């Protein structure tokens, strides 16, 4: 048989065969016995491409809310993926037992170091590894440890306020959302390395770290919907070998390694020497001192992975929350007035220091805490499904049996916009979190639906860091300045895993209190 004849047969039978196999695959997806009765977008039952396109548009959080309001607590958003909108299922899906394991979406968000992927607390799917790694570092994220570093947070806050004062004094509009992002990054740098990144001093994205994070998040959001494509893209195991400089593309990793190398010397015999002496309160100092005492307790690899994870996850999520707080207050001036009156009264009564301490913000400013909670409810930082695999043997979720291996999860936006729990869910109503307005039982139910930091044993380890810096800077900023946004201007929100916002220009005016 000559080549011409072979090509003719391939054209005659090959393409129809491929199309037939594709049709069989799509129909098999659609009519899976355990999922075929679960409602959702018609195309989503056949192919993952519906979900990829929805994420690519950048508004998947609103899509999820609309679908659940239309279809109920279970919605099929891909052939093997079910979105859940029932807080009663949180304890099952995010169980402390860890039998619902993380999906392939998460390892995409790991650094590549020493020519291979390095799993962090967030990205690892191995529950044993997560438990062992968390044991090594959890104490550094406790409130007790973090409050010892409060002066470092104060330095960042005071620097931000000085910069904002310059804009106010010159009558210039300011991109406050970006400056809040700078603040969040510099706090993470100070707490992690005892060294700010320099964002606030320089007023810019130093070394392209913010841009690098944005690219990583976009990649994770899109390719995370089809993780089987990752080994052929950035997850190709040949990349680090064929392109060794690939690791230098990650500005977060580069800064982490630079910070570690600047502070630590490895003497002969493997002993650790920390520049500037031992005893620092930042995480690098603590972990280096631990390693010096007992190299088996924590490795250099552990320090690189966990410090870079601080930078990757901590700053963007905190900045998203800060922008939401300021934006909703500016858009609801009556709420802003109540909060500033609370701050002014506490200040006049000698209950606030300068700068405001976290303890003061927590205990003396109840309306501030309600404002923070409501803004994070209305605009949680995470905008996609917190995915888990149903364990072998299957599980019953919302009264429906679902086979093992199926991906299930809850989108925080869906629970936190549930009108049955939060009446007028799109309204900014801090009062709903105050005990004087709600019974204790109602507040417990609301807390159950609050997933801003995740749930279960895989909940965000850095939640305390975020809340300390948020409480302090919001109180200080609003004590010192009036913040305005020009009438009619709105923010722009893009959901690339994190629901980050582009704020319109703000004008600041110094306040004269008392």
C-alpha cells in the first residue's frame, strides 16, 4: 500500500473515528449515574471548557452565586465537579480527618526550587506531610508570637501614613488601593525576614514581585480547571533541567533566597550563623535559630518554602480585604461616620495609643471589627471553589450520593451571599455582626457561613497576621484622614483565584479631631 493510499484511508476513517470517540466521551461525562441528575449549565456536564471559560471571564464568583440561587445547594459545574452551597456540609468536606483530600488544583501553586516542585502548607495534598510541616512552624503564626513583632507592623503603618499625608498636603489624588497593597507586602517582609521589601519607601512594585504574583494566580486559576495540562506547561519536569534560569522568573522565590542568604551563613560542619545575632522575633530568625540548635527540626528547604508562601499568599489576600473595607466605607458614608465617631471617642477617652495597638483595636472598637467582618463577608479574597476529592467509597452530600474521586467544594462567595442567612446580602451592613443587633444564636449561624479564611485543619495559617495588620491600619488611617472617591467612579474586580480590585483614585484630607 503506497503512502497516498494510506493517507486516503486515514482521511476517510481517522477523522470520523476521532469524532465518534469524542462524542462517546462527552456523552459518558454527561450521563454519569451519580451526577446526571444534579443541575447546572448544560455545557458544563459535557466538558471542562465551560468552567475554563467562566474563570477566564474573571467573574466566576458571581456566576456561582447566580447558579446556586437558580438550582439550589448542588450545582454541577464540570463533568466531575460539584459546587456545594450548604454550611452543614463544611464539617464533612473540610473535616479535620482530612479524608476529603485536596485536588490537583493546589500543587500548581508551588515554587520550583533545586529543579523540582516544592510543596508548601497550602499546596500539598499529602495530609501526613501537611501535619508534619505545620507542626514545625505553627507557633510562629500564633497571636502571642505575632504580637511580639507588632513594632515592625507599626513602622510599616507609620510609613504609609506619612506617604498618604504627602498626597493630602499637595491635594493630589492617590491610588490608595495600590498603596494598601504595598503596605501588606512590606508587613509580610518585616514579619518574615525582618526586612521590608521597600514598596512603601519606593512607592512601586519592587523587583516585579506583585506582577509575578499576579501571573502565578492567573495561571493557577485557569490551568487549575484542567490540571492535567500542567505537566505539559509550567509543570513539565524537563523545564527546570533544560531551562535552569526558570527559577529566577519567580520574583517571590528570588527575594526569599536573597533574604535568607543575606541573613544566614553556613559555617564548616553545617553550623548556622545568623547575621545580626540570634533572638530576633521575625520568622527567619526564629527558624534559623531552631535549625542551629537542631538541624533535624527544620531544614533550609522548609524555610525557603514557608517564607516564600508567606509572600505569595499573605500580601494579596490582605490587600484585597483592605481595599474592600475602605471602598465599602467610602461608598456608604453613614457607616464611615459611625466608625470615625467611634475612633474619635475612644481616642478622646485615652483608649487608643499612637499608633493604635492591636489589642486596642480588638477590644475598644467594636464597630471597626464589625466593619472588617462585613467587608470580608461581602468581598472575600478567595473567589473560586475550595476543592476537595470525595474519598473512596463515596459520600452523601446534601442528601445526594456522590462517587469517590468526584471534586466537590464550597465557594466562600456563595455562602457569604446567602440571603437566608444574610438578608440583603449585597448590602454593606456592619450592624449585622454586632451582638446588640443579633442574638448569640444568629451570630453563631453567621460565623458558620463565614469562610474568608477557609475551614478545617487546612484553614489559612496566616489569618492572625492578616487581621492584626488590617485592624491597626484601618483604625490609624481613618483617625487621620477623610477618604473620598469621586462620585460615579466604581472599582473593577477581576477574579483570578483571588478577587483583586482596581480602586478608583481617592482624595485624602487630614482630619482635625477634637
